[in-house]
C-alpha cells in the first residue's frame, strides 16, 4: 500500500490513543499477575488463591466475553466464539474445582478428579472452533487437504512428543501407577497436540474477516498449549505448586481470549471502505503463502527428527511411533498426489486462458504493445498493420520515442514518468493522446491506455484520427459564423479576453470596433435574402482584408448585419496619436464597407457602415469593453449613420439614466401612479362636445404630472430601437403595451361611470395597431372589457397610432372589421404624416381621420400647408369620413379648419386635458363657443392682430400647473412655434391631490 493510501486508511490520533488504551491495560494486568507469581504473592495462602481462583476468574471472563460476542454477532464465525466460550468455561470450572480442594478444603487434589475431566473438556470445543475459523475450502479436495495438513502437523508433533516423553508415560503397569492416572497423563498432551495442530492450520488458512480478532484468539490458545506442554513435562510437574510463574502463562492466555472479541468489534467499526480493501498483495502475504506450502514438509521433517532422536537414544522403535510415522508419510504422499492433480488442472486452465487471451489480442482492432523499461518495444500485436500501416515484426525492437511526434514527445514522457511515480493502488492506469507515425509517413492521432508490466508498460492503442478531426470541425463550427466563417461572438469574446489578459505596457491603444451595416434590411426586402447573404459574405471578406494580418488583429460577425474587429495597440503612449490611428483605421474600414456590392444577377447594391470605437482602459473587462463599443456604434446610428463614433463615458450615463427612468415608469404602472385626463373633442359646426380623448399622465411622488412628451419618449424609444435593429426593443415594447392596456381599461371604466351618471359621451383611446394583432393579447379583449363595465360599443373610439409596416394588414383589417360590426368606431391617428397612413386608409375600415399636428400648426401662416391640409380634408369628405384636427391652439386655426371642411377639433383653443371634476363641469356646459367670423383668413403673410374676446370670455380659465404642455398626444410631437402668443393661457389644468 502506498504512503498516501496508508495515510488515508490510518485512524486519527485520537482513535489511535483509544486503540492503545485497552492494550496497555491488558499488558498491565498480565504483568502484575506475572510479577506476583514470580514473587510468590507474599504468602502461600494468597499464592494458592491466585493460582486457582485467579485463573478461574480469568477463564470465566474469557467465557463471558466470547459468549456475549457470539450472541450479538451474526455470520459464519458466530459458532466459533460460542465454542470458545464453552472451552473457557470448562477451564474456569476446572480451576475452580482445583481451588476448592487446595484453598477451601486445604488438601491435595486427587488424581483423577473432576478438575481433570473439566480440563480434558477444554480442548474439544477449542479444536472445533478453530476448524470453524479456518477458511472453508470450495472443493472436496480442499477439505481433504485441510484434514491431511492437520494430521501432518499432529502426527509429527505426536512422533516427536512420543520419542521425548510420552513413551515412558505409556508403560502400563509399571511403577505401580494407576491406569486412569496414566491415561490422563497421555490425554493431556494428545489433546494439546491436536489443538496446536489446529492453531497452526488455522494460522495458515484463517479467514480474511476479523483478522486481528482471529490472530488474538490463536495467540491465546498457543500460549495455553505451551503452558500445558510445560506442565506435562515430568521435571516441572513434580515441583509444580499453584500460584507459580507457569500460572501467569495460563492467565495471559485467558485474558487474551477475553480481549479477542473486543478487537473484532473495533475492527468492524473501523473497517476501511471497499475501495481501500482492493489493494495489491503485500510481501508478508506472499511469505505466509510460502510457509503454508512448506508446512507439510516441515511436519514430515519434525516426524523424521523424532524417529532419529529415538534411534540415537538407543531405544527401539515401538509400534505407536512406527504407525504414526507411516501415517504421516502416507498423508504426505496423498496430499502431494492431490496437489499434483490440482496443478495439472490449473495448468490446463491456464493454457486455455492463454490461448483465449492470445486469440483476443490477435483479433483485436486495438494495437497492444509491450515496452521494456528502456522504451524498446518487446511485443506488438498484429493489429498494427491495419492501424499504423506497419507490420508488427517491423516495430518490435524499435524505440517507442521514434514513433511519437516530436511536439508530443515531451508531454508523453512527462505523463509516463508521473504515472510510474504514482502508486499502483491509487492509479492503476493512465491515458495519453499523441500522434504516431504511420507506415506512409503521415501522423495519426492515437489514444493509448497505459498499464504497468514488470517494470515496463503495456500500451493499448487505437486510431482516433477521425474523432479528432470531427471534434476540430465541431469546435470550429461552434466558434465561427456558418455564413461568413468569421469568428462568432463567443470566440470574439475569448479573443478580447486573451488580448486584455496578455496586454503589456507596450500594447497601449488596443481597441474594439463594432460595425453595423446601414440599409441592409432594405437589401433583404428589395433584392432578396440570398442577395443579403451574399452581401454579408463580401462585407466579411472586406473586413477581414482590412484588418492587419499577422499582428493579432481579428474580425468577427456578431449576428445579423453586425460585425466587430479587435485592433491591438502598437505601444504608442500618446492618447491623441493612438486615437487618431484607430479612427483612421475605422474610417478606412467604413469607406471600404460602403463601396458598392455586386450581388445575385449582377445587381449593384449599396449599404453604409456605422462604426463605434472603444479603447481598452486599465482594469476593463471584455464584456465592458464590447458594451462600450456597442454603445458608440448606436450613437453613430442615431447621429445620422455612415459615421464613426468614439465611446465617451456620457453614453453610458445616458443609457443608465434612460434605464432608470424606464424602471421608474414600469414601477409606476404597477404602483398606480398614473392618472387619466380627458381633453374634449369639439364639433366645429356648433361647438358641441362630441367626445373626450383619454390621455395618461404620470404623477410622481412629489405630485408632479409628467406629460406624454416627457415619459412616453422612453417607451416609444423601444419601438424605435426595435425598428432599427437596436437592443431592448422587446422590453420597451412590452412596457408600451402595458401602458396601452392600462389606458384602455381606465378609459372604459371611467366612461362607464360617466354614462351611469348621465354623461353618455364617447371616449377616444389611442391604441397601437400592433396591440390589436398581438398574439399574447387575449382574444376579444376589447369586447370583454366593454361587457365587463357595461359600456356600449358605440361609446368607444379607437385611434390607431402605429404605422409600423411590419404589422400584417390582413389580420388588422379582419380585427377592425369585427370591432366595427359591434359599433366601435375607428379613427386613423396621424393622418398625413407619411405613406403608411395612405396605405392604411386604402385597406382598413376607417370612420374618422385625425389630422397630424404638423398639418395644423402652420395652416394659417403657410399657403402651401393650407392647400395640403385642405386636400386631406377633401379626401376625408369624399370618403364620407369625419375629420378631427389635433393640436388646435389658436382661434385663427379654428376658422381656417372649419372653412376647409374639418368637422371636429381638439386643442387648447377650447380646453386642455381636464381631470374628472373639471371634465364633468365642461360636459354639463355641453359646448364651447366657436367663432362665426366670415372674414377671410389671410395666409402666406403675418397674421393680423385679432381679439376674439367672446371666445376667451366663455372658456373657463386654466391656471398654470404642473404637467403643462401643448397637445394631447401620446407621443412626442414637433415643437410648436407661433408668430405671436395665444390670446389666453394654454396651460393644462392641474390634478387636485388625491
């Protein structure tokens, strides 16, 4: 077992102290008894007591200990401990009877006596228990060999004992000694001979379970038999008295047998794990096997010595000795015959296994090589011709190092040395992978499993070239873009991390460039995706050609039409110089990518490139550096595209500020910080309030109301970013959808309450068209909402605010038609702001056109805008639709719009957005006065100074308050400009605190 394994299996220091404590106590008890016996115990009476009842107590302790362990122990060895308990009890009983005569009665022990019978009954249970402890043979021949071994040991000892002393004791009728006494004199040594034979046999054939306990029991019986042999010698027996030193041996034997079960219990509690038991055989085990094989011959030698001693003493060889010797020789011959037959059987099995192994090796597809400690190949299996393309005989005798690639030889030698230095028990095998030279001169990737073999090594090798090639392909595919074969985001991040980790002082100026192709989506939409893919391949080739080859610079495709480049620094410590150098490279790259591309069918297309640049500063990580370049690239796109922007810390601050504001907006939606205001929609013909337009406001913790231009810019940026391919579009779009849902539910609920209170005015709610066809929106959610609050469908006007071309018009048309059949009216918001509105007007079922604020602001001042607005209103009239002008802030605009045929208007010329209390006051009034002036309105020049006193006199004043602003829109509008201030205050009515 290795040193490491020994350390792992060794108990802790505290456990070692607990283990040594009972052994120390055992040694002290036995030493004290031996000292007392050597000194005579101080008095003859105490000597007799300790020699008789002391031995009886020790044997009784052994009996109780073995009996207790036998009762609580289960398994094959349990009967042995019960038999040992019976044997010790007979010894305790015999010593007790002996003490009864000597100590209690005060007279010599008669011979024979009850004590002799007890002592004779001590050996048989111990002998049977020893047989139980022996390892059970698995075959009948094994049982016979066990019996023969026991007889060889017993017969040899009997022959030797007979020649030394037993022959004199066996002379019946001589000396006038009674026959019973002489029979007992022979029985004692004969039983001891049998017992010592079992002790020797069990020592060589003991079971592996509870080894320490069995060894302790064997030592106890061996010590007891030794003391019995000394007692039977005439020299000691004639002068023996109880309490002498010989009793110390019997006492120690009983104490050892009493201690044996406790050793077994501790060994079971401290048993090592199964993995620790599977260790290689140790030299001591090999020595024990050799002694076990030589035991029969040693027994025969002892028998021969007994006969020689008898002959040299001049005594005739009697029948007992001759019979015993012949029986020993016969047992030895029989045993050798059995072993010979067993060896023949084992040899045949070994030959069969060797043939089987040889056939497996020769037919195996793996190459098996045996290398000597010098590295010379001693054996190579025939599979080498198929794997290496070289015959096995050609490889035998060559050096293993000559087959390995020089670049791999160092690592192979290091691994082999480490493997040989490790413990075989801890690391039986190892595995290496290297390149081997084939017969054609090519290098093959070979995987080898190495085992130890008589100081050398066994290599089990297989060709894994195809697997290595496939792994390389998979690795390349995992780290490269399949279309352009440029590194993807994962590999590019690793390259940036490597560049930052290995950057030296001379590497100042390392930068990352993020590149986005402007106009790529239009190429896909107009020419096709195949042309777009070809454009990306050409752009990747231009990018790869533009970076410096051999300098460590690299290019990558991050996804879609986004690319990146890593430019390593040139050691310039001047920030201005390195910034100029990188910006020059970026601008050259922008110009190169902006050149025309020839795509499918010879079509020439053009795209531009927006590039963001970020420098590696001390302590920056790869993720942060790439994020900075990404922010700079988006700043380039928002600043007009086709340009290069350098990262500045303010960009991150802007992003953080917008993110914080967006988080606050999301929290406000869930915490109920939004309120809903309503702006009256007035009929221009008579000034009657025909509807109210719902407008959300965000009320901060300080009571400030934020207008749509202030908080919806953040939400709308999500749609803009998503439309431009930017980040965060999904989150911002979800936030916009959540706001639209809240606005619709709150507007319907408040309209239903007003209707129940006698104000049946319809409510206009702005809703993105994408919201109506959103798959995540529950089906018929608008109808369900109207039914839940009891609001008639005719009391709701939906204003479509989204002109996103990605919205499928077929689905939107189907959805609007279903709502229109229920009585919900549809208004097209922002009419006149772009082609998308005309396209929607052509396809969708629209009831009302809502003029964009840009058509209303300059309708009085600009004759050109006057004609455009007039044409839009004429289209609405020809289609039979109502028209609604948004952002009507001046009385002159009212007159001009009514003259053009506009039917409705909303704006601060009538009223700003009102809270519920002021809205109900306005609905009670029912109308606003409208100027009936028939004087022509001058356009194209400065407005005449007009005083519309009767309008201002009838409109409720609106004191200034928080949240003021022009317009009632949900999104940011263009800044309003007037040649002169309005004739009255246009501020919004503040919401009273709630």
